[in-house]
C-alpha cells in the first residue's frame, strides 16, 4: 500500500498485491482499479478491504487452475481421452482443495457485503442505505465536469450551463453555430490565414474532414 496526496485531494492509494506473482499483480491491479472506479471508493478503510478482496479473488483463480491441472493429470494416468470441456467431478479433486475453495468463496462474499458491492437494497436500515447513496453521488459529482451543454428551450440554440454555488448559470455556447459544432472567431482567423485548418480541428476536437464540411455546408452559404 502506498499513500500520497495530490492537488485535487484525491487519495492516491496504490495497489501492491503482496503475496501475488507478477502476472497476478497485473491482473489484481486492473481488478482493483475497476472496482474503485465503478463503486467510487476513496475511503482508506474501504480501499484496504478492497485490496484484500482482490487478493482473495486471485487466490480463488489459483485454486481453480490447480484443480484443472489435477483433473487433466488424473485423466492422463487413466488413459482418458475425454474433452476438457466435460464437467469436472469431485472424485479427482482432493477434499482439502475443495474445502479451501469453498472457504475462500465465503470470505469473498463476506468482504463484498462489507463493501456494499452487491445490488443495493433498502434492507432493515434505510438511513444507512440513503447515506451510502449520498456518498456515491458526492464522489460522482466531484469527478464530473462543472458545466453542461444543452439546448435553450426558448431559442433552440446551444447553451452552456456553468455551476454557481447556489444555482446554474447559463450562457451562449462558444463552440456552436446554431446546433453545429463551430466558432465564428476561429473561422475568421482561419480565413485570414492566421491559423491553419489543423488548428481548428484540434481546438474543436474533430477531424480535418469536418472542417472541409463546415466550409462547404455552412460558411460557403454566408
């Protein structure tokens, strides 16, 4: 576990995967990041428990691979040429391995329940459920932009909504001409050979072909 601070106050928690092989660490880190992003986890305790969950999931995969190898080895000894796609039977698997698999699965389920990773339910404690939803929404709001693009209900023009502390503030969108992605000042700079076609494309985040389309379909008519 590695902890650092950054400018946006986001907890910089690094998955280390102690006890895992190099390949397992790579799989575990991807798994850890997926969980963290999907469920918006930033609490230190939650992240520590999440790392334990990922370790347990890696262990579960290791058990399954070992069972697969034992089953194939037993079939070779018996001269069994059956397809590996056939269902496995417990008579070729040591009981201690089945027991370890089941115990580890129970632990995975318990950890997931502690982290609230299963489908949300109101359960017997609605206050706890509402609190959890608020925390997730707070995290989502922090990670999303402070403005929105929409269509004005009165003039049907593209406008931008910017967040204020008490309400939304609307303004004319600077990168739309009617409902078309464009900017008059950029186009003027381009026609006066101050900037190039590639510059407009980079600023608007579009292809150069789109700039040709603007010239043929929009600005050539003006």
